[in-house]
C-alpha cells in the first residue's frame, strides 16, 4: 500500500460509531472523497456515483443496470480482442503448456464417469452423440466424420459404433495412444497427430466435423474454426461444444467461474501431480480429472451463443442452433450452405 493509500485509509470513516444505536446511525458514503468535493463535481456531464442519500432500492436498481451494461461491454471487448492477431511468445508457451497438461490428465488421472471406462456411459454414448448433433441415430451410418481434438477417443469410438468412418486428430501423445486403443476394433477409424490451428491434410468431403471442447483452449478460436470448417462438404454439418459465458440470471455460474479462476491462480506454480492432489479434495478422486481439465488449462475462453452464431453464419453456415439445452456450455450445430 503506498503512502497516499495509507493516509486515505486512516481517514476513512468507520461504518459503526461506538455507542450509536442501529436506528440512529447514518449510512456511510461509499465514496467519501467524492462526497466531500461534490460541489466541484457539479460541472461534470454525468454523475460519477450514486449518493448514499438516494433510496437504497433505487441505488440497487441502478447498480443492477450498470452491472448488466458492464457485462455486455466485457463480452463485446473480449469478442473484438479475439479477432486480433495474438501469436506471440507468451501465447506459444501457453499452447505448449496446454498440450502438457492434457498429456498428464489423459495419461495419469483416473477417468471420470463420462468415459468409455464406465460401461453405463459407453452404453448410452450413441444416444448422447445423436442428441448433441441434433440428428437421429440412423444418420451416422455410412457418414464420414472428422473428430477435431479427439482426446482419448470416446467420441471417435461412439461415432464409429454408429457406423461412421471417423478420422480423429489431437496433439497430446497420451491422448493419441488412448484413442488408438479405444478404437482398435474399428477398421474405419484413423487417429493422427495434427494441430487444429494448422492446415489439415484432409479433403473437403466430411459429412460432419465434430469438435467437442477444444477450440476454447487454443487462444485462437476463430482461426481454429476457420481451419476445420474447410473440410465440411456442402450440405454437411458441424458440431461444436464451447465454454459459455455465465448465464446472466444464474448465480452458480458466476460462483463457479470465480472459484475456478481462484484455484487456477493458487495452483499455477505446482507440478501436475500436486495440482491433482489439490483438485481431488473438491469432489473426491472420481472427479479429479473433471476439475483438472477445468482448472489446470491456462487458456479457457468463454463465449456467448450470439458470437458463435455470427461466426458460423459468416463462414457460410445456415440453420445454426443449440442442442442440449440443459447444459451450461454451448452445444451448437449448423449446416454448410450448398
């Protein structure tokens, strides 16, 4: 704290006066320095704070409106920033760290219940995939699908089990090994190493490009999206899962994002094994991977649905819509114009 801050803190009025009864106390101004110079501020073109002598309900109403305005501005500015070039040394370091953290989680941490290691999830996975993609189970048979950022292969396996020919790619070696093992029973599955941010060696003939929970970890979501949509054939479909901005009417979303950010900051310098031990304390060992995935990653961009929709329409997609309405994250499907 600098000297000015110390002096200001020392002069700040106490919210509770010694022997005063509760009913006789006057509310302390939120900005006492501004109140004391109010006369000098009358020439400003706008009011810079809400005086304490205004009705409390009125001040709360104004505060709510201001918060909503600031949230809207935050979303807009984040969207603008994402469209600007950002490939520098720091971002490259973070991308390398992303690969390292995913390698650790896929190779060292027990998978949670929504993976092929759980027989119950394996049984219902085909229906889950169809619901996410917004199509009937029969749609997948004979289709050609590109699984972008396939991880340990749970979706590649699911799509192949529905009769699709699947090409999956990822950058994490531990994920590639796991995906190849998971899909070994299917001749029509290929698992390869590629980056979603670099040109891909595939034709423009996929019936669906599937990308679950990947683009928001790249630091260049729009660049990655442009890269993968090139491989959707005319009339083909794209499915995306992206992290969502907190729902404006849901306090849990804001609490969750604050807790995740705080834990990320507190454990940033720890080795992966020590991070995992901390995250295990949240909900126990069966959910360690879920929390490791959410917290250890340094790049975790959040999106409004409207931003995603605009990008897809700009890239030549129609019939953009959300699936899985009960999930907080965005599940979005769209069709490439013919």
